[in-house]
C-alpha cells in the first residue's frame, strides 16, 4: 500500500491537522509516513496545503507533483490540484464556495457536504473530521481503531474529551459521501 | 528502543540536542528553522538537564556566544538559515582558527541575498569550501530524513570533539518543516569538566590547576612562522578527516550504468527518480553523500570505471558537481559528469530528473 495524498484549502479549515491525524493514524498501523506542509508566504496568502504519504515501504520523495488522492476544500485549490490527480485517482471536494466544480472524467470524484453537515451537527470545527471520514470511506486504508489512536496521539491531552465528537464526525462523514464520477 | 514520535525535522534537532547532553544553545530566529528555538523554549531543558537556551540579539552575537562557550569545553550549538549563516561566517572562521568543537546547523533557504524561504541547497560551497575567511574546513553532514536530523546531532558533536573543529549539519527547509516517524535517542548525561578532560584532553579553559600551563584559546598569531605551523596542523587534521570520515549511502548501485549523485532533500527526490528509471528499464542508481566535507570521493573513484556517467542533482546552480568531477579526475578516469538542478527554492520533480538523465546521456 502506498497512498500519496494532498489536502488543500483555506488556512483555518484544519487542513494541516487533518493531515497530521492521518499521519499519526498511519504510524499506529505501523506504516511509514511523511507530512510535508506548505509554509511561509503561501500560507499567509490564505491557502494551506499538506502532502501526506502513507506507505508499507520506506518513502522516497516526500515532495510530489501528482497524487493518488486530492482532498480539496476551496476553489483556488481545485484549480491548482484537479490536474495533479493521477489518472484513475480520486478527488474529494466540499462544494461550499465552489463555483466551477471538477470536470475530469478519468478520475473518481466525490462530493462531501462537509461545511453544511458540520453546521447541522452544531459544531463547524469538526468540519475537517467529517471530510476525513468521507476520505476513509472512499479509501479505507486505515482501521478506525488506529484513527482513534491517531487522534489521541495528535491532540493535546486537554482536548481528549473532544475525541468522541471527532469520531462521531468521522462516522457522519462516512455516511454522506456522494459519488459524482466513478471510473 | 527509543521513543517513537511524529515530529518536524526542526523540532527533532532541538529534542536531539537536549537528549545528547548538550550544554547550551544560542540562536536568533529565521524562517524556515525557527521551530528549533521554539521547541527548545517550549521544552525548558534548563529545568530538566541544565541545558541553557538563549535568544541572542543577532546572529553575530549568537555565534560569538557559541565561541565563548565552546572555549570552556561545553557542548554547544546554534542554528540558522542561509542569510543568518552568512552573518555567522566570521565567527565560524574564528572558532575553526581557535580549534574549538561546536555544532552549527544551517536549514537552507533560497538565495542569494534575502532570497526566498523555500528549500534550497545553494549553500553547499559556503559550507564545504569555507564560507568565512582563511584556510579552514568544517565537518559537514547532510541528513535526508527526519530520523537523520535526530541521529546526526550526536554524531556531529562526537566528530567536532574528536577533531576539535566546528561541525555543521547542512539541511534545508523541506526536511526542517516535514514531519516523519522518528525514533528519538535515549538521554545522555551532560559531560562534567573532568569528563571532557578525560575524554578529549585538557585544552579547554576550565580553570588553571597548578599541574599545567594556562590554556590560551585564540585564533590570533602575529608570528607568521607560527601561524603557518598552525595552518599545517589544521591541514593535517583535515586530511585525517578525509581519510577517516567519508560517509555515504548507495541505492541500487550494483548494476548501475548511470549514477545520480544527490544529498539531503534532492537525494529523496532522486530515490524516486531511480524507481521511475528502473521501471523504464534504465540501469540507474543513487549515491548519496552523507558527509559533504569530507566529500566521499573514494566511492566515486571506485564507481567511475564501472559506470557510463554521473548526474549530479542539486537544488542550486551546480556546486557539488565540481567535487564529483574532481573525484573522477583524481581516480584517473574520464567519465562524463553532468548536472541538473533547480534554483531559488524550487525542488526538482522525480520525473524532471529522469528527463535530465535521458537528455544528457541517452539522446546523442
């Protein structure tokens, strides 16, 4: 198993932390992982992205230009990364704020109403975990037990009381995936 | 078995410094390495191991604090990024001239000038050829993973004390900012003055006992005859480093017709390039220099007669390629040595490297 993933959106959407939880969950499942963020002026411009690789093998390049999966949370990131998904790969996106939805026919495309669902759940902050749940549904690369352990590892202890809420969000995310295009 | 964590390269540098029994850190913040000092301040090692951490008023102050502390036989380090290292270059020259051990970490960014804050390897020549004035060398180690960011801190100090010479970890913004799985080292106790004397000799200014002459730490010697003798001693030391400390790693080199040579982040990229090239049926391997000074020229000399050519892949305009050419020449060979690189903070893609290889060697 070798999953090369990019998560991209606005700063504050929990892009980097979603990547971190995924990476930690990978470690819990004894995988090799890398987490490489955009940093500096890119982030100050409002967009944030992180490349995460989860693999059974030693990871060569941590910096990638094409991806198995892209999780896209805003229009700028969609414009930039839709073309970077490998043919036959997967793109998940939240339609909130998306004016021009993805159009490629050679990749799997899934729509996730993450923002809307988070509001319905009464907690906009769990948005990233809803999307993460959808990702795990589409790409079940990790066991949910290990995701729970990953959450424990990556969240400071004072936030551990929020783990059940996060798990609930992940579960919700698994339920609301909408397949737009499947190859 | 140490402690298994997911951490940024920069954070690991800080953690490794605490755990290897470091006595002090002096530094000044600069992107992309500010997490080193942030982590040290967060960890408050002065409560745990007694290690001191101080944010100086400038890089020039930091390197001179390092000079002073190193003169007393303490295990001390600083870290910065490219423009900050240039500011430290004078101090590094003094430390080399005074023959003191210390660790300087350069988490490189793109230059010249203030440049960019994205990853670069454009300080290769500055690190291995000198950087400051005078005929001096640093031991330069180039990690290519977060794990090696941990491992090389201790190694760099061992080498620095063994040779009484400044050592540098030359890394870049990619490895500094990246998180990977890392097994942290076990804690080592900080050395006492007595332990330093026992292990490394009594050169440090730890207080003069009646049993020996006073120790004088200086790089100044106005008598040219004596200064030349000092230089001869330094050169002998550098030749010994070249004889004993060449470090490297190879990847799929056994049957390789073409060898990519790359260090640090570009070596990680090239590992992927080797995978891509092999899928295309090209016999390509990778040589990754770990010590940049001393440059691993012996292995290049060994490989040269067996291969058709070398491609140096760097995140600069072509600096290490000169050392590869020298090594091939010294081995009495005439193999082609070509270069591919990106500059200004751009990391080459694995595919670009394969294209460059084909362009240089396979399309006559």
